[in-house]
């Protein structure tokens, strides 16, 4: 029924698809909705979810045979954490916050933790910021490995590639910067990888094939979504609207091209922390839109693109 099961696992970023799920009951009921849909074999849950709830989700995932990943991007953005800060106190605070997320990932039996870098600094601080980010990532990878000795498995550390000039304005960032940072970290730690997101490609003004080709050795996690670059549009920037929205940058053709790039450059054949490489939808309903319909839209878009890939 879903022929990609042997190649990769489809996931859904829960807190994006269901942004109004705030209470424990709402979070658990909407997560259950994902876990009972056989289309999905992975779910990504926000690190802002309280530990007892996260552990319940971990048990639900275990029962339903769905892989759990922890998304610390909301934590980084909400608390304005900066792993590449030149202020050592600020950098250490960010590292400690992510270490706490790694602890929760082990307790909930999650496979990976993902987050983003700090802001793109001014030019005079650029090299120093990159060095600080590498320092932070090495510290986090080492910490996860040390914790892994207690649990008999290692939680992966994934840095997501964001835009650097439109919305989030992150240091990582442009594909060459991501490559340089990842190369330095991977020299010391194999549990490190990059998360590449199709919805960020238009915001980076980069061709997906170029990005995937350059970063292929380090890509261990993938997101698929849409973006709008028209400034007066309500979905302008990094808001991940549904596919097919007016003035959207990504739809069936772009998803097909992205999947083709991933297949050609070996992503589906990679050995990663999850049972299979994960591709997660990152879609968010606009005001007045039903989350379930937006998820259904993403599934149909993917099925159309995947059918073209298999021709």
C-alpha cells in the first residue's frame, strides 16, 4: 500500500500540523491521530512538551511502532537560545538547554533531537560565531554519546538548515556554511547530522539539488513543506503553509524534484539513528483552516510526487 516503507519512513511534525493543541489532552489526542494513521512511521514532537506528557507519547509510539523524534526548534526560538554566541555565558546556557532535551529524548525513547543555530552575526563576527557553533555541537554530541552508554543506544544530534536573510536569519544557513560546520563536527562525532527542509530552499534562494548534493554526506533527516516569498502575503516567510496555496513556492513538481535529488544522492540508503531515514511533513494551517485537511493535502501532494518518482 505504501511502497516506500522499505526505503524511508514518513513523518509528521505534530506541533506544526496541530498548533492549537496546548493542553495534555489535546496534545495526546492529536498525537494519537498521527499514530493511528498507517501513512506515518515517525512523529516529531516539540521539546516544549512537559516531560510526563512526552514520556506518555514515547509509550504511545512504542505501542504503535512509530519512531519518535524531538524537535527543539521551538525551544530555541522561544527562549532565543544562541549556540553560536560569542558571549560564552549565553552559549553555555543554550548548550545546557539542549542537553536537557537530550535527556528527555532518552527517557521518552526518542531516536533524535533537532534544533537550529543562533542568528547570523555581523560580518566581523562571522568566523568566531562558526567556531562557537562547532564547539557547542561537539559538546552536545559528546554528551549524547555519554548518555547513550547508560541506555545502550545513542540519540542523534541534528542541526536544521534554516534561512539566513528572510525570516529566522540563522547562521546555518547557506549550504556552504552548513557544509563547513558539519565537516568539522563529523570529524569527531558520527552521531551528528543535518536536517534539510524543502520549505527553506526558496528562503535560501538555493536549488534543492545543489543543496542536497553539497550536503549529502551529512544529511540524516529531512522535512518537506511550502513557503511564500511574496511580502504582502499572510504566509510570507517561514510559516509552512499548505501545498497549492496562492503564491506558494513548492507543490507537486518541487516535491518530486526534491525526492529525486534525495534518491539520486543516496539518502534512502543511509544508515541513520532511526530505523529508516525519515522524511517529515512540516505543514501548518492558516487561520480558519482545518489541520486534518492540511495534513490530507500534504499526503496527496506527496503521493502524486512519489508516483512520478517511481515511473
